[in-house]
């Protein structure tokens, strides 16, 4: 019995370590260019999907967030490098317009700064 409890405990510790410290593969999606505006959709459901969006420098962009979860953490999105912050309605697309003027990786997060996505500007 002690061995079974020890094995289950080790399995749980391993799972927790993997969840918080593991190198998880992240999805990267390129924005589509329509009428000289980059457009991309981001689903908000237990995180941001895709995790990384790729934009081209110097072309205005529209990020459309679609919140699928009622979790209070995801009721707001904050894009500090672009000076944007917005409340996200549930099951309704919400568009945030940005102007990516500099190349680099820029993080955005939920209002509680617990979940993150990235904007890669090339």
C-alpha cells in the first residue's frame, strides 16, 4: 500500500513539474492581409489560441478576440506594449486595433496577469 501511494505521489509531482516548467510547443499563426490591414482571430478559452501571432512591421493590425470561457481571469485582455486594454464579452468577437511599429516579441495577458499570449512582429 505504501508503495502504491508513493508511486501515485511521484506521478503527480512529475505531472505538476511538467505542467509548470515543461517546454510546451506553442502554436504560431501568421496574420492575413486584407485591404492593407493584418487580421487575426484569437480564441480565449483556458488560454490564448494561437499562443503566438505573427504580424508584419508597419502594417496596421486587427486582433479579434473571441472569449469562450466565463472565467473572470479572461474578462480582460491587456496589451501593455501597444497601450491597449479591453473587457472581453463572452461569445462575441471583440476587435483591438494596433500598429506594430517595432520588430520583436510582445506579450499580452489576461487582466490578472496569469495567462499570456505573444505577438511576434517581423
